[in-house]
């Protein structure tokens, strides 16, 4: 049996996919999921994804966790990064010691700068079988069965292959990698880059007057490119591989976050002149890139590296994005992109 910890959009999406493909699955709601429990009991749609919960899924309240966890061969954790430690800590005493833990959480823990797999190891021990999910996976698309590709990252070859087989279906392609550091770094930092790309989109609403130029595509492309450079630099400093970053876990997830994610939309609001506080209220849910930006800068200091994308986003988060500041951001990003290109060219000669 598979137990999914967290009844939010991603938890329900993964549970729905598994139930649809014939796997026995239960959803364990956290203390923040009371509205979902009520919706399930009253046969109403899930409040976040707007569809009825699959009839083969049972939703358990927090006090009903122990019996379900004891029967689970795979435990999928789908909660926000700030709540990850507490949820694993609460569930661990009841789970089988042989269970495989799958982390659908993306982003560093703000206080400790730990990745999700590092948080899990801290609670479960280094011998625990842990797999991190990465790649472009919008919950609403997974729920309805749209084609999706995900990466299962773990140093435990048997565990990552098991999870890949379990999730694999005609609508879901699953790849595997041993590069946990690269996958988790890309999963977190893509939120920062998506905000930067979104800022470029928002700036177009303020600065473009020509009827023939509407999207500031050059600016967004430069931000995307520099964001990828920064992602590689940070992943390698963290022990990851560049190849992981340019694949599904990095560029794939970044693309979908830019075009259809909360972080890209948040950046667009900032670029259009909305304050961070107003933008957060408009989004109405967690924007992971806000916290991830601060963590990325802390990690940059730890590793003595430069992350121009994170610096630019940090400026927008902490100072009013006047025309002057916006121009500074664009200049920093363009100059950094040119420096990176020049350095890469020099190495090849």
C-alpha cells in the first residue's frame, strides 16, 4: 500500500494518479488539511484542484495515521518545505522500517539550509530509503492525467527504480538519477529564476510602447539563460552535476514554473510595479521562491560563489522596483550573462 502524507494539491494529484493506475493508496491529511477532509466526507470537490477525490482513495485525519502508515510500503511526503521536518517526525514512529520515503517537497529548509532528503536523513537516519521527486509536475495536470515526466533521485538504486516503476504509466514517464544534490538544488532554485523571468514579463507592461514589441522576450530569455548558469554553479558547489540541471529536474521544471507556476506569476506582478506584499496577497498561496532566494544567497556566501539571478530577485523583494532599480536589475543580468558566455568561450579556445 502507498500512503501519501499531505492532502494539498500535489498530494491529491499523486494519490489520484496512483489510484487511477490501480495502486492501493490512502491520503493522510495534516492539521492544515481539515477543509480537504470535510470535502472528502461530504463528497465535494477538493478545494485546491476543483475535482472530486478519486473513489478508491481514503482520506485519514491526523489521529488516524498510525494504522495506515504501518501498512505502507511507500510513504510519499507532499507538504511544503517548512513543514517537512515536523511531518516526517510525526509519521516516522508508525512507519515500517523498510518503507521507501518519497519526497515531493521542493526547496530548502529556511533555518538549516537543508534539502528535503537531508531533512529526511536527519529524522530517519542515513540508512533510510529516500527518493526525491523532481521535474515539471503541475498538480492540476497530473490530476486529470495529462502527460507528465518526473525524475526519481536517490543514491539507493533499488529504491529509485521501485518508485519509478510505481509511478510509471502511459501518461507518466519516469526517469531515475543518483544525483540527489543536483536534482534537489535545481528543484529549489528554479523558483528563484522563475521570479526573475516573471519580472521581465511584468516590466513589459510598464516600459513597452511599440505596438510591435509586447513581451520583452529578449529580457526574459536573458534572465532564463543566466538563471540556468546560476543553477549549474550552485548545483556543482552543492555536489551535483550540470547534466542534471540541464535536464528535466532543472530546465524542464524551470520552464513549466515560468509559464504556469505561482513563482512566475509573482515575478510578473513585481515587474509590473506591485509590491511583494500585494503580490503575495494576489497569489493567495505559498510562493516558494521568496524564501528560496534568501537561502540561495546564504548558500552562495557559504560556497563563495556569485548568483546574479538571486541578487536581482532579492533587490525586487526588498526595495521598491522603481524604473531605476528595474534598469539596474536588467543590467546586472545582461552583464553576468555576457561574462558567463565569455568565460565559457575562453575555456573552449
